[in-house]
């Protein structure tokens, strides 16, 4: 841990399991979680260390193909493949959630094939209704009891409230980090930001917050940050857990100044509201406040109003970060993201924000042909 700030973030990003294995050797119990939906406030409140399960675009998928069809999400196939190859053998358990149908099956396959000491699955509603919150709160309470049983101790509501506050403090630091990308040129690149967010998902909460403070201080003071470029882009889509795509875009005449993905802002943006019963605040944050294609919102009086209700926050992102173009990206076979694209393109067209759609395999090789398409798009908006 000699490195600090951006160098430390890069070190963790490139060897994400190293710190987790060190903590395990010290007696800490590491709980893996899939996607952004398991409420990790409950995990840390009982002194477990949460660790975001990601894939590896540099690792060919071999073993997972005997468990999942090849025509489903390669991101999930990759992460299961890594587990089957022992890459996640430091995890004490898994916290899963119904983020999509393939994600649900993935959780059960992990339990069956990996057989971790701890396993819990939360069945999330896909609609935002009053009954949905009651149902999810009940599911979160079951998760709490499951963690308590495994930890051998009870979790008081006051302790949970304290933990929520600490998580909200980290989220505020992430928003401060993203604010540094509002200037022209941005003070921190999209590539560096992704390395930081992946690092936060790989270390204990307090350690991650200290890393954020170091990065923010360093970025504000350095003189060799990103250069001014013609395009300021917002990237929206399915998980981007490797810097290759963002790095490719920023290697052209563009700065990636904002993102809406679940390994970026989507994971950290909304706080948990303070409520007498903290499970109410958690249920509202994870169901209503998180902006993910897997959740349906109430319809309005017209298609255009529906678009505004569903995607209006992206217009705010584009305005606040002065984005003049949008890249919509989706991993192949990610139906949840792919089905959202036509309506989202309609929305961006209606507000006259140039946009393009990239569908790609979850491999390094698949990224190379995208470069020409991105170059053409940048010429159009430049």
C-alpha cells in the first residue's frame, strides 16, 4: 500500500483480488455481490467486506459454457467462468439479486456449482408500486436475518443507520470526483475514473473513501491532466468493468466526461434517505432511485412524457457535464439494455443530442472494429 491516489487506484484495478486475499488472510470475511442491487449497507454493518463480482474480457470463457448457453450475457458467463476456475476462491459467500432473468439463474448456478459457505438471493420486483416496496423491504429483512445468522450476532437499527451514513458519505465523495469532469478540459479522465470506481468495489468502505480523498486532492493539484478535445461524451449502457472501451474512445478526439453504467455513476449516485426504519430508506433507494433498465416506471399520458419521465435525468447529465454526444453501448445478448435503446435513441433525438449505438462482445478483440465507427461519429459531432 505504498502507492496513493491515482497510482493506488490503478494498482487495485489491475490486481483487484490482491487486497481481498490480504484481508482474508487477516481473518476478514469477504462477501461477493452481483450487480448493484444487493444492499451492501447490511453487509458492512455486520463487519463483512463486500466485493463486487466482475468478469474479465481478457480471459476466454471455457468452463462456464457447460453451465450457461453461449447466447446469454457474456459478462455474467465470464464472471461465473472465473469462479469455476478458482479466481473467486477468496469469497466467503454470495449476495445475489434478481436483476434480470439470466442474472437470477446465474445466482442459483453459483450456489450450485461453487457452493459457498454463505449464499442469499433477493427477489427484486421490476415495477415501482407501493406493494413493491413492502415486498422488497420484506426481502431485505430476510437478507438481514440471513447475514445475522451467519455472523452470529444481531444488527440493531441504530447500527444500520450509522452504516448508511458512512455509505452516503462515500457516495458524496464519488459525486465530488465526478464534478471534476465538468470543466473543459475535465480534471480527470473517464479511464482514470473507471479505475477508481472499480477499486472502490474491491476494498473495504473506509479504505475506499480514503482513496477517494487522495484522488480528489491529487487531481485538483496536478498540471498534467486530460487535454481539451472537441467531443465531450456521455456513455450509457451495460456494465463497463474494463478501461479498454473508454480508453479507446479517449484515444480519439474525445473526453468521456460522464457515464451512466452500473460500474460507474449508477452504482453511487443516489443516497439512502434517512427513515425511522432504515429498511424503508434502503428499499426506496434500491428500487426507485437506482436508474436501471431492469426497473419499469409508471406510464404517463403520452410516449414523449414517458421518455421524459424515464430518461430526463440523462438530459440533466448532458447539461451539467456539457456533453455534446452520447455513446449507447450494450454487451451482446444483454436484452435488458438492448430493449431500452430504441426509446432512448428517440429521446436523445428529440432533444437534439447526437448519439450512436454500439453492441459488442465481451472480449478485447471485439473492441477493435468499433474504433472506426466511433471515429465517424466524432467527425459528425466535431
